[in-house]
C-alpha cells in the first residue's frame, strides 16, 4: 500500500493527554504523601525532605509548566540530593518531562527505572506501551518490553480505574474514557509487536479488540486490512476489501484525513475490480462499510474465477437442457462477430447443420407455402429463412414450433438473416392438414336403350 500514516500518537501528546485526563495535570503528582512536608512540619515516617532547600526545589518543579526549565530543576535536584526519599517521584517527573520534550528513548529508559522500584507503576507501563510502536525499535528486547508493559496496563486497569481513585476534578465520562484509551493503547501495542514478530493471527485478534472498543478507529481497519492482506490468502480478499472500504468511506469521529481516505479509495477501486472483474457493487460495499467497522457474518464478494465458474456451469446446464438453442446461439455469436462473413463462407455455407428449432414468424405464400421465416432466439425476431424444395400443405399459425435440417446458402449481417435450403421431408412440426374433400361423380340417369 502507498498510504503512509503519521505515527499513531506522538510521545509527548500521548503522555500529556493521558496524564491530563487521569491526574488532572501535565505531570503526575508523586505517590502518597502528595507533597513533601515543609521543614518543621510532621511528615510521613517513610519519606522526608533533607532540608528546606529540597522542599523548595520540589515545590518549584510541581509549578513549572515549561518542560525545559523543569528539566533543569530536576537535574539540580538530582545533583544536590542524589539519595532523596523521593526517587520514584523524581523519576516520574523526569518521565513526563522527557515525553513533553519529545525524547522518547529517555522517557522509556526512565520508565524502566521506575518499574525497577515499582513493577506495577501504571504511569511507566502506560508510557512504555505508547512509545514502543513510535520508537519502531524491532529488537527482541524492545518487543519484549513493549509487550510486557501493554500486558501490565491491561492487568491493572481494574485496579487503577475505580471510582474511589477518580480525581474530584475529573468527570465520570472522562474517567471512563481514560480507561478505554489506556485499554486501546495496550491492544494497539500488542498488535504492533505481533505484526513485527510475524504473528498475524495474534495481531488481528488485537486489532479486532480495538475495533470492539472503538468502532470509529479507521486507522485500525486499515492496519487490520494490511495484516490480512499480508497473508496472501485469496479466500480472505473480500474481508480485506471491506476493511479498506471502511477506512476510505468512514467519515465520523476517528476517520482518516481526506487525503488518506482518497488514496485508499483509489487503491480500493483497482483492487475491487481486479478481484470482482468490474466495479459493480462497489458503491454498495462502501455504503455498507461506512456504517460497519467489520464485515457482517454473511458478507461476500464474488471473485472473477467464481463468476467464470458459475457462468460455465450455467452454460453447460443450458446446453444440456436446450441443445438446439445452444447450437444456434453459438452459430449466431460467430456470425454477428467482426469476422462473421468470413465465418459464414468458411464454416457455415453449404454445410449440413444439425437439426435446429425455431418458431414460425411468417410463411409465403399464405397457403401451401414454399418459404418459412423463423425466429430462433426468441418468439418473434426473424433470423432464418427456409426455402423448401416443395410446398407444404395448408398453413400454420405464427409461433408454431418447427424443427428442420437444412443447408445454408446466403447470409446478411444487417439485418441479420440466414437463408437455408430445406427438403420438405426434413421439416417437423408442421400441423397436419385436413384432407381435401373427394368429389364423387354423380350417377347417370336416362340412359339410352340399345337398338335391337
């Protein structure tokens, strides 16, 4: 495919969106206690600031909105207080700051440091999950890390997203959306890892899970189509075409850009015609795909080979049930073709054709005719003229079925007419005619007497 999509989500954007939704701020607040106690204030026994200067550094970092300046303060904090009780909290600030500065490699490295302290830290799991595909690091270690992080996100959804942990400033709808977004991100990463490992079945399962959560994810329809197409299984081509049609036709929330949709639509037209043989039904396919993220269970597109096979079967059945009409159809197709006259001269003229059947259109003369005009392909269109060696007795109504064997003598393409000589004895179907009345001689009366 020629379409190139931008990265699913930039590192900074992914981190920022998620954290704003979940924690209500760009950088996540440290774990309990939320803020270190100021000097002279009772603090939780497990964590304490070293002095007022450390507290002031911490406080300035929480208020700094410029990530570059925040990074400077973090480096100062790390330099002056390497053994702070708030190592994990500091690393969390580093993590989100690197993400905002679009430094994904450092963000992932920082997330791994946090997981070494707390293997279930959801923030770190989420960042690694989101950043793994955008980094495009296909090394076994990177794939394992991304897979493990995505699985960790899924495993901890029910623990993180509970009503008791919802921030007061976050609405219920936003809280639910944050959970769904995290779940979608995990399945997308698992799909990317599986695709990279050449595991299409696994990747496709993950893509379908995303579509179940978000039917408007047109980019996933596209990716799923590519994954299936990569297997090169002709029997799955209808599914591939449907998914491309979805990516091209869907214009609701989550739709691709107009340029991307146009490019996919152009490819779809070529691919559909190549598979089906024409664009018949393509508009209906797009309409169906526009309102369905995945194809219905009974969805089918007939292939060129299936159409040809069905046509051949129907022709064979037609020949079997209508041998005479089938023969005539074959002859007429040749006669009406661009080389019709040549075909007549070399293959038809003066040839003894097998028995054919037609329906009477007209006869000449009207009584005891010596010439019959027959329709062969339908009931009324004149196609064949039979010239008899002797007249038939009586007459017959139009539509009478006549079977005959004859020898073609002449032919015109426009108007179409094949003229044949036929012996009277080789005409079948002419209705029997009543015998003409026999006129007996009247008896003679008043005969003369013989002379004696």
